[in-house]
């Protein structure tokens, strides 16, 4: 199995486990939802360090990589991880049914109500949330958004990681 595929699958699978296992273990608890985005993005960034490890592995295997080659490896890993996580998100939403979207909408509505904003602003925000309701239940959309999120974060990590991994290969032997 090539490096891009191996590291991409490892990164995507790890993100999936870290983000979805707590729901199956603890359910849709409000205290988890409060820190869910922070934990989610931190997990994505940590797991997408697979881009750097893949670049480093290929640099060792090939005897050095230029910036473009290293970046291409990182972007490939990000693409594989993103696609896997997008598919996992779609499957996760299918497995939990409407429980998670309903819990998320209720959580966000409660956050709006407790925001301390003026009653008119609260009413407007609640109407906006209700208008977005169909998007919460659109499994392919949720999968696509999560795939794109992982991909973009992986590309950003790759841009930085390629800078540190890139170095010229060995000089060609003189004839």
C-alpha cells in the first residue's frame, strides 16, 4: 500500500473514531456538545499530522523531497483522510438517525435563548436556526462539509509541513 493511501486512511480512521465514539459511548449530552467543536478541530489537527509523517517517510525513502513533491504527498494524504471522514460522517448520521440533528438543534436553540441578547434578536436567531433545520438532516451535505473541512485543514498542515520536510535530494554523481 502506498504512503499516501496508508497515512490518509490512518488519519481519517483516527479522526472518525475520536469524533464518533463518544456519541456511542455517552450519547448526545449537552456538556459534550459545549466542547465538541474544540475537541473536534483539535482532533482533526492532531490526526492530520499524518500529512507530515507521510512526507517525512517519503523523504527518507527517496533520499529527499523538494517542496512541491512534499506538498503533493501531504495534499494526497489530506484528500484520502477527508474522503474517508466524509464517508464516515455520512454513515454515522445514517446510523444515529435523527437523534443527533435533533439534539444539536435543541442545544443551539438553548444557547441562543441563554445568550442574554435582546428578545427580538433571540427570536430572529431562533427563526434562522429553524430555517437551517433541513441542512442538519441532509446526510450527504454533512458528509461533504466534513470531508471539505478535513481536506482544507490537511492542506494547510501540508503547506507548513512541506517547508520543514523539503530538502534537495543527493547531488547527482559527476560523470
